[in-house]
C-alpha cells in the first residue's frame, strides 16, 4: 500500500487537532512548558505499549544507538518542544490571527530547507501538490477569520510584518520544520543492533516506534530536569489535572506514533502537507457538532485542500 503514509498522516493530524484543543484548556492552569511536558509524561506508556506490540509482531530488536541517530533524534525532540511552547505562547497573544495563518508556512519551509540541507527529494508533481494544499489552507484560514476579525486586529502594515505574533509564528513554523526534518533523518539512519530491520511497512513501524520512544524519553529527562530547577510546582499540578493530562498524553502519543511512522515512509514535506487536513477536520467538527456555518471561502478552501491531498495519492 504505497498510500498508507497518507492515511497515517491524516489520522495523526486528527489526533493533533484534538490534542491541541485540550492543551489550550490545560494551559489555563499550567505554564507553557508544563503543558508541553504533560504530553510526553502521560503519553510515554502508550508509546511503550505500541513499541512492545511492534517488536512482538515483527521483531527487529533494539536499534544501534550510534552518535548520528542519537544526535538527530535529540535535535528533533528539542525542536519539537520549543515549537510547541511557541505555539501555546502564541495563543495567548492579542491579535494572533495573522500569526495563526503564518504558522502554515512550515509546509513550504520543510520543502525548501529539506531539499537544500537534508535528504528531501521533491518531484514537480509533489511541489504542485504542496502549493495546492498551502493555497487551500490559507483560504480556509482567511475564511474562518473573516474580514471583520482582520479589521478588529487593528494592526498597521509594520505591525503585521514585524509584530510579535508574526515573529512567534515564523519561529514556531521554523522550529517545527527542523523537528520534522531531524526526526525524518533519524528514522533513515537507524540500524538494528541484534538482527535485521523488518522489511516494508513493518520496517517503517519499527523505525517510528523506536524513534518516538527515544525522542520522548529524551524530552522527559531534559525538560523534567529543567522544570525541577525552575518550576518544581509543575509536578504538583499534574495529579489534580490527571484526567485532562491523560487525554492529552494519549492523543499526543497516538498522533506522534502516526507522524514518526509516516516520516519513516515518506518525505517530511509531503507528510506535513497531507497533515494540513487537520484544518479541514477542525472546520467540519465546527459545522457538524457546533452547528457553525461555513463561509464560501472556507468551503472553497476545503475543496482545494482535499484536492491537494488527493494529488499526493497520484505521486505515491
């Protein structure tokens, strides 16, 4: 199934949409870093269970923890933590509408930086699909904000270009870009210590399962030590918020497993482009569940985004 990575990416995007919404709620009770840390701590048990299943089902054993693999995984994990903190911080800023839209440029950043500095290899049809998806996402974003929301932002051109929401959004997009690319490279350099890497799809699940666990353990240790030094109260806030923290951890774990597995199968830029279906899910949930009306621009954006995602099926 050459298109399995598309299905996995779409499912990971759905889980990310749900997890992000829950993080906004928890962030009202905990700091940015504390909210970010919760997803790793409460998500690790589910990741370990998935790793056990993969090893039990297909084997492969532990990977070789050589310097290249550990460095790439650590850089990807660190970039992911800082990117998530920046995203949560951006939601607290006044007039963050422009910033929200600009975070979507991570798709193009991943494609360009990946082709220049990493092993991303993009075809002409793949680039066209990327552009179509970005266009659809921007249409949906503008349609959701609407002229009124943009007018209420009351920002001059200089503030739009150089304002804090824009700076944080671009930083967030850049950090996410490097997290995707480093983690993709980490899955590519993996070797099995005690045997042979499983072949085909099984190998992608093996690479994804091990890398998501290793990266998460790194995040728990490093961020945990920093929190113990700077914000020890965070550890006392986890138990009172255990229910929502568990929900965030589980949805984050399932989403991360999906992202890491998809990265092991396909270019990071393609995976992230397909992942923009998350915006479509968000709008459809608002339409069906909350009975919110969709604007013409949002409907056009949904159509264009879905068309772009389907284009990836043709190049898979």
